[in-house]
């Protein structure tokens, strides 16, 4: 079955690669790049195993809908994240068939061992981009990775050194930028200091995560005001969760302040296992609908995105967390 799925990916490659992902220029609408994290962040906490074929089909469908960046999987310990145990199958299948289409397919790695596994998984079609993840709060860092914030940064330096030797780009995640479930509110100046350090050690881009979804446009503005003093907007992304229904509003505030990369998850899939009550990521459909309504361009086919959200949530027996996606799909 897996072989047939890979064959399907190959035959559809010619369709997806003709879709442009270039940012608009001149008189065109301002462009916002969407990074859909559903294959990794959206599925990693599912208790029932999601078949590899379903993961591949999800990535395939997102590619065909012209999503410019899709986080495909994670090379983490299967003991702690069993849902990502098939990373060594997912990555080479995707890179083999989509390595020249101009889109981004990053994978998450926690440490040097994770990067080594990613490199070994697809030697013929090498991984081009990885993501590393840390926290702005000590409590979350200890709970999530069993290290201090400072220890985590030092470990990332080794990951980045190895990545650079293999011409692999490194994207960073900085979580709990608004608040931590253990330490409470996060000081925006602390977030700014850490953001600068992630860029200084070699991350080409840093995604700022409201991990427990308690942010509001006001707290997002306060945080970004400090971060933008140290890191330019073109090196930043926003990663919002929708726990209190503020996800889209928080994304739009970040875009208003100059951020042009947004992480989201089709169907609003995902959540944080270390943050009680934190619901899923802000949905890609809701973000794209709002951005298009404000005159921004994403290059994404919103109707196809709505179909994907309906399909994947049914596949894994989850409610569709996207209001825009559900409404659009109902009209199709």
C-alpha cells in the first residue's frame, strides 16, 4: 500500500510543481507565506496511529493546494512520540517526488541524533530544511525537553553546525512567548533576547509560539514590539494556538506589524501535551480566509484547503476546528 501511495505522489508531481509560490511584487497584493504544520504538529499527539499513507496523502493534498511550506514529520524518539515513528518513510517519499517544486518541506529534529537520522533517511534526496524547538520559559523547557533554556541553546549550536556542513537550512521555534503553563506570563524582553540568540546561532527564521493560546492582540503587540527591536520582521514567523478563540486575531496583529510568515494547521489540528487545556493550532483555512479578505495573497486554493480539512479530520475522527473551512466546504 505504501508503494502504491508513493507511485501516486510521483504521478501528481507534475501538477503541483506548475503552481507558483513566488511572493507578489510591484502592484500585486502583499504576500504572506503559510507554513502548514498539520502533518507534524497536527498529528503528533494522536493516540491512534495515523497510517503512513494518510500522512503522505495529506502532504500531497496540501502541496496540490499550493501551500508553500509543509512541515512533514519529526525525527524524535518513537518512545516519546510514537506517532512520528514512520519519519524515515515519510521524508524520503516526499523529497523524492517534490524535491524540485520550489516548496519547503522541513522536518523537526530535537538534537544532533535527530538530524543524523534525518540525513540518513534520505541520502539520495537530502533533507533541505530542519526545525529546532526551544522555550522562552524555564518551566516549559524542563517539562518539554528536560533541559534548561540555556542548555537547549548550547545543544542547538551543535545541531546547526552539523546542518551547515550538509547545506541544511535551520528554522527555529521559540515557544511560550506569551505565557507558560508553569511559570506564568513571559517577559517580552526575555523573548526578544532569546529571539536574537536564535538568529545569531544560525537560524534563518524564528517562529514565535503562543503555545497555550492565551495571547490577545494586545499581548502579541507588546511581545513583538520588543522582539522587533532586536530581530527584523523578515526573520520572524508567528505560531498561534486558538485555545481562547484569539488565534486569527493574533495572527492578523502580527501581520499588521510586519510579520509575513504564519504557521497554521489545516482543520485546526494539534495541541500541546504539556499545556493542560491548550486546544489546537489556529486553522490554516481560517487564517487564509482572513488574509484574503484583507487583501493579502497566499497563493493557496482556499476551496481545496477546505476539502483537505474536512477529509483529514474525518480520517482521524476529529471535529473540524476550522469555522471558515467548514462553511466553505458546506457550499461546495
